[in-house]
C-alpha cells in the first residue's frame, strides 16, 4: 500500500489508568495477566503503542513497583517484541521521585520504550497531579540517562511551552511524542479550536496523539484522525461506550470504533515496526 502524508497514524492504547476499578467496571484489566492479554488483543487489532499503569494485584490500587511493571512488559514481549510500550510516572498518587521513577530502572525485555512525563501540575475533578519543575526535570534526566523516551503529556498550551523549555535545556531529545489530552475540568476543553492551537504550538517535527477525558473521548479521537494526528484510546480515560453512559465499554470495542472511523477516512495505523522506527528511530 502506498504511503502518503498523514495516511497512517499512532494508535496509543491506554487499557487501565489509575482510576477505574472492578467495582466501577468489570472490563478494566488490573491483574498483570489481564493487562497483558488485553494489550496483545489490541495489538492484533492494530494498536501500535501501549501506555501502561500497574496495579497492586491484591488491592487494585495504583502501584509504582517495577516488579509488577516488569511482569506486564515481559508478558507482552514474550509474544510481541515490536509493540511500543510505555510506563506511567504519574504524580497523582506518588510524589516521591524514587517511587515515581522506579519503573524506569527496568532492564532487558522488561525495559520500557517510553515513560510518561506530565509537563506541569494540574487538578482533576477530585484529585491533583503534582508535577513541580524539579520533579519534571529529574524524571526527564533519568529517562535521558536510561535511553527511555518521554511520552510528553500536555493538557493545555502552557505545558507545550514547558516542553520547549526542556528542549532548549537539552533535557529531552527529538523525536518528540506528545499526548494532547483535552476535556479535563481544569485544562483545555475538547473542541477543534483548542486542539488546533495546541497542535500549532508543538515543537517542529513533533508526533502527536489526542485523547479526550470521559464523554469526550470519541469526539477527540475523531478530531485527531481528521486532523492528521494519532489517537489515544482506552478505559483509562473513559469507561463508557456512549455519552448517555448506558453501557460500559470494552477496551476492544473502543479500539475497534477508532479503527472503523479511520477506515472510513482511508487511514490506517502504522505497523508495529513502522511506529517503533518513527517514535524511537530504530
């Protein structure tokens, strides 16, 4: 198939996150083997990147433990070595650098390709994600030292500007991959104007995906495809299939819906190897 600009896209799968529990939806994967299974299923469908959160197997609470991340990543790579895999260094639950960066110490087949790097502090509905400048710089430095790329998370324009600051300081290197996440209560709202402003302000040569929080996931995914970007999709950001919240979604269904929209626009995800070369240069 002949490749043309913007015909192919990054399809970034977010199966778990930090918030959904089995009590909220039985479909969210929280055990390592569940996460592995759903990531591999999504990869078969066309997902070329996975954004992982680990949970304590007993309590379902978010965990920073590298052993659990390692179990998940090794489980994925046992069957698929090409899929791009990222881990979370989120500041929602853990504010200690050693804890947040522990997953960046994994080696061998368990070493992640990406680590999330949220570019500022922000408020969610009932919780804050604390990301002071020194924490961001420390995490960026450890990723650079470890050969792990930062998955740059931007919830508004100011965060993109902070990424440019880190670039000027030599703390993050090209190629730059951004997740633009719209619809959070205290950040950029989910519409084409805000998405366009954020895309327009990205550093030259950036690769980006867009996601929407809650009811806005589908709309932002569609806008991203139309705009020539990638897609971030999964139960991390939205547990319902419809805006009326009458039916809980399956991760597979959310991925399949994105693929259906893309197909109608004559677009397809990059292959796993293509995505790896684009995002990692290898």
